[in-house]
């Protein structure tokens, strides 16, 4: 069974121009593309970690090869994260990745609630969904008051969409 370091080396070294791991990671950057697989069944193409729900695409600047990885590998190996053309510090990169996960969770929750609203043909749910879309927020106390008698179903939907 390969060690963590060996799995990473095997995944990354055939793809870049560089011949050492530290140099190789300097060639990679986060593209800004994310994927929410809705269930935590995916694997990091860099380290092999299983059980990922969210993937972040990284690309080699020279070979243009891409890998779908977990946010942990981006931070662990100091893969460049840019915003407005500026490379972010590790602290800002972590915040940016966290913000992207929050956005994916919100989108997933909205999709789930749309299905629920459609299945129930409810004006209450439709109105509450409109509020969520406008505020881009899942503040629980506001949601529970907006959803009235559907509060229990909505709480379950939100919890399932957030994991």
C-alpha cells in the first residue's frame, strides 16, 4: 500500500515540467472551477482521499493538465489561488475556498428546496425560496419563520444539503 507522500508523488510528478515535488507544485494553480457532487463519494485525484463531496480543479500552467482535488490538498501543497489577478496568501486562500464551499452548499440547498416546493405546490415554500434567492442566505431563524408548517421538512433538507 502506497504512503500518502508516494500517492501524491505518483499523481503529480508525471504531469508537470519540474522533477521534484516542491518545484512541481509551483506549476499548479486553482482554476476557480468547483464541482459539488451532492454526495461524499468522490476521490481526490492528487492524494487519493475518498469521501469528498466538493472538488476544486487545479491546472498545470505549462502542460494545462487538470486534476480535481480536495481543498485540503490545495492548502497542504500551497497550490496558487488567485483573485482579481493577485495570488492570495494562505489565509486568504483558505477563506476563498471556504466561501466557495458555502456557495455550493447554498446552491444545493436551493435546489433541494425547489424540488420540495414543486412537490408540495406550496405558496409558502415558493415565497420562502424567493427570500433565500434574494438574500443569498440560509439564516435558520428567518427560514423557520418563513416556512411556517414546513419548518421541520426544511430543517432536514438544509441539514442534508450542507453535509
